C-alpha cells in the first residue's frame, strides 16, 4: 500500500523534507485557512507527473545521515535538520504513517528552521493515496477579513514598507489548518500528540549550527527593530548567537502546548 505525501512551503528559501514509509513520502518547507483537494489539481494538473518524479528522485538520493537522512523499517526520512528527521522517525516507529510523520517533522522544523518553516506561514500538500488518487491541499495564507484594496496606501501613494513589516505584512496563517485537515483524513495520529515533542525542543533548546547562525546574522539589523525577536535570536550585544549556542524559544513552546491542549482554533 503506497501513500505519497509532497509538501512545499512558500518562503523564499524552501526546506526540503522527504518521508517514505511503505511507499509514503514527503517534502516540506513551511500552510492556509483554505484547504482544497480536487479543485487545486484541476487548475494545476501539470504538477501531477512532476510530483511523482520528485518523490522517486528524492527517495533515491540517499544523502548521508549528517544531512538529515535516516532509514527506518519500511521507510526513509530526509529533512534539513536531524531533529526534524528524528521526530518523523519516532512517529513511524510508533506506528504512524507518512502523513503523521510529515506533520511531526513540519512542526519540528518550525522550531529548528523557523526562517523557512513554521505555523505562521503557508504550504501546499500533495498526497497520493493507496488507491492511487492524488489529493492536493491548498494551505496558502489568506488575507484578513478586513483587508481592502487601499490598505497599502499612505496619503494616496503606495507605501512598500506597509507590506514588508508590521501587522499589515502578515496574512492569516494556514499551516495548522492544512496539517489538521490532512491528519483527519489520512493520518493515524492527532495534532495534539504530534505537536508536543516539538514543544519540548523549543522549551529545552537546540544547538545553533552554521546555517542557522548565517541566516540570523544576515538579518541582524531587522531583528534589532523588534525587541521581542532580538531577545530570542540575538545576544546581549545584539549580535547573532554563535554556532553551538543553545537556542531556547519559551514563548513558542507555550504556544505549541496551548495549541496541543486547546486545539487549532486557539491559534
């Protein structure tokens, strides 16, 4: 029985994630309030053969373990971070399927790869069911209910800064809605179960690697504009934390736990 899952995020820098259990599989990067299946693929039918090709191609790559690839019984997992790979592996070892593992990895990437992934963004999910059906989940962010055509104008002129920073730059997140929809129809685990391990990583912290350090260093000036973000990602001198620093995200851990306890509607 084959179950394929392909998930792609909507950030400028995609984070690849690949899962395969008994033919089950995923690639991830960052999801919407809108969730659709057949209608999406009616509009994007050209993606169907490409998705199958990508799935097979990634499965055959076989990157080394330090690149975040691991094999488990009847399956393989590949993500951009070992902790996300481990989270997916644990789910599969405990009897979960590829959709469960994909969500677990995605939630973990929101902690350890937050500049690419996270519950504040959007994604697409592509699932091939055991019967060979292709299901597309449109997890794009949606505009707020009060959005209007003049919201990015200032004194009658377009102001690019309004769409780049501040509350008007944020759409309604959709990752959790897409994850929950996929789990309810194709998964074996609940979201509140899958989110708790990621909450523990946020709470206990993880070691910053060179890639994470480089990304934070590249946006130091922007982070300095927001004290809450600076307190998390920058040191006392407002510089990027060094490689090897244990990054703790207590507020994110609390948010994850609240979502686990109260459901997606809480967020």
